[in-house]
């Protein structure tokens, strides 16, 4: 079992997705998508898989780039919309 096995990346992505459900921070979902996509690249054998080989740094680089792209896409789809402002009517410290 090592980082070159596709299922390790997919299981890691699933663990991160479960962690996102337990701690809704809207951060771990991008990492989960990046890990699953990295596992799929290794499993299917797409061109980056040959470049990654058995080098951990290259696997982590592909994972980081895919996670960043996934996070930006999620932010664009589900993020704060233009003109949407949160208005606070009551302060917690007011008596």
C-alpha cells in the first residue's frame, strides 16, 4: 500500500468528504475532490499518471493543483453572490 495505488487516493478523498460533513468548513470538500480525481487519474492511466510515476512529490503536486481547481470551481458555484450582504440586526454583546 503506497501513494501509487489508486484506491489509497480514493479512500483518502472519501475520508476527507466525511470529515467535511462532520466539520462543515467548506475547505475539505475541495481536497476530497482533488484526492478522488488523483486516484482516478492513476487508475485510468491518463497522461499525468505516467509523469507522476512513483514520485511522491509529483503525486502531491497533481493533488494540490486539482484540489485548488476544485475549490475555485466550488467557490464560483456556491460562493457569496454579488450584491449579497449579511446584515446583522442584533449584536451578541448587547444587553
